[in-house]
C-alpha cells in the first residue's frame, strides 16, 4: 500500500537516489545530480511530499512558488516528480499529483502549475488525466540529447 506524507530531512539521500534512478534527457533539463547532493539544499522538507511503501520512500513531488513576487503568491508549481522505476504503473505518480493538488489547496493556492518536456508523453497524459490543461508551449526551449525540445506549461485551476 502506498501512503503519502511530508518529507523529513532523513529522506534526502533516498530522494537523491530516486532522482538519479529516474533521470533522463526525456524528463530533465538539469544535469544528473551527484550521489552526495543535499536534496534539501535549495528546498525545505516542508515543500516535498513523499510516497512511501513498507516504510521506504518510492517517490516524491516537490511544491514551490514559481516566482518570489507577492502578486504571484496564489500560484504554486509542482517542482519535481519522481517515482522508483520498480513502482511505475502502480498509481504512485497519480497519488503524488493528487496529494500535491490537496496540499496546494490547503495552502490557499488558486492555481497549481507545472512544466513538462514536450516529448514526455506519459507524464503529459498523467497530468491531463488529473485535470491539468496546457496553458502554453515554449517551442524548442531546450536543446537536449542532440535535439530541440518544447517546454509545455500546464496548470489546474484550484478555485472551483
């Protein structure tokens, strides 16, 4: 059974390992993290939801504000989502997205956005099935793996 909980600092090494295990040019624009990276160096554990099975983290979703501007505080973004490859196709990512929606609502957000690479069809389909719609496409925004890749902006209205 999968449960979702807030992250704790001790989760850091396992979350780095998950990030490293799921990294590819199909889903990431930043270089692969080193094994000794501090997962919580740039984000608080309070902004990370962890999917857990049998006491072991098997996925995570990060939340954060897209800008530091006060006029943009009503918007949160999913800033990172990873699921252990051994747990793919078991509903873990969907539970994390649903938990991110619930947490964003709890924090008073009116909108939850995210960015996904154009070629990441599985992730795009998941987000669409969770109520996210495409709000824009930045054509050929990144050059990854020898080709230009679109950056797709998706969001879900939380005000209804």
